[in-house]
C-alpha cells in the first residue's frame, strides 16, 4: 500500500555541508512517531523538507504514492501535510474563535468574499465549535489570544492546524515555552487527535515523547541513527550516550 507519507534516501546539501543524509522514513495513517536528536542534528531542516519550505537535493518524498518533492508549501497543505511551529504564529489581537475561523474559511475557499460577514456561515461556525470542544477551548473562545497563557496559545495553534484537515501533522516542539505545570494539556491534546491522523512530533521533552509516541526516530548529524519503540530507544546505549544521557539511567 502507498497510503501515507514516504521518504526515501532524502538528501539536503548546503554547499559542502550535509544536513540531511539519505533519510528513510514512513508515516502511515494512525502513526505516532517522534523525531529526536541533539541540537544541530537537522530535525527542523528535515521538517522543512517535508513541508516544502526547502527543496531536497536528492531522494524522494511521496504522499499516497504521489511525488511531492517539488510541490510548493501551499499545495502540500492542501494535499494534507501541515505543520505547527516552535513559536506560536497567531493573530494576537483576535479572539480564539476568530483565529480558528480563518483557516476554515481559507480551506473552504471563502476567505476572500468581500460582501459577506465571516461569521455568517453556519457550517463554518459549527466546525469552529467542534474545534473548540476538541481542544477544550470553549471557555476561551472569545478571549483575545494575547491574554492566554502560552500553553493555551499552543493549543490554539494546534486547533488552527487541525482546521486545515491534514492527514499528516508535523508538530514542531509543541511543548516549547510551555510551563512544566501546563505540559499535560499539550500531551492530552496530542493523545486526543484523530486515530487515523499520521503524526510526527519533533520534540526535546523526553517525558512527552515517551508518553505519546509509539515509535521514536533518532537523528544525529542529519542521518537516522536508529528507530524503535520507546522501550527499545531507552535501552539503546548509543542513544543514551549521545542524547538521553543520565536522565534515563536505570
């Protein structure tokens, strides 16, 4: 079967510097995989290659058997590949509801209708309510984003990304900047994502990774060192020495 995302022998060179070295990876419907590695390993570069922000110098990227390696970022979003960011990219002086409305209108091709109120589409408003419910944001629906705690802003960003109806979701450090006391809301949101959604989590928080990922990929110097279950990765001596270290001894 060709369902899902397939990366084969992916390469990326900046001059003589290799930042992606023959990477092979698959994301099938329902997968929950995490990509980890030390700073400078090439994780964000790899994510940018998947989304079309960068064009690889070699290898292939396919979605459901279709080659998307040269497809522009906007077209990949419409095809079903979407990504959140390390830093929230929200409209801070708009409400949560208004933020969520924007990607839904864009997805439906209604974003540029000049003479119709944005909130006048019952089907859009119903979908907004569904997203608010999914991410436990109902009580914050009419609060401006700048008034939210950072963890709540990350939830809003996830809701915006899910409003695009992706089939492949890339979460780029979803817990970055979130207070430890609020980290559980990010974990809960990931665990409540649709079962058939393919999720790749790029993350430094090992507690989150080991809780939500069914498989973990370790990237070092632009190349995959190993892939395995959380149990296998936690026992891998190379991983412990290179990345996890004493935090996971015993």
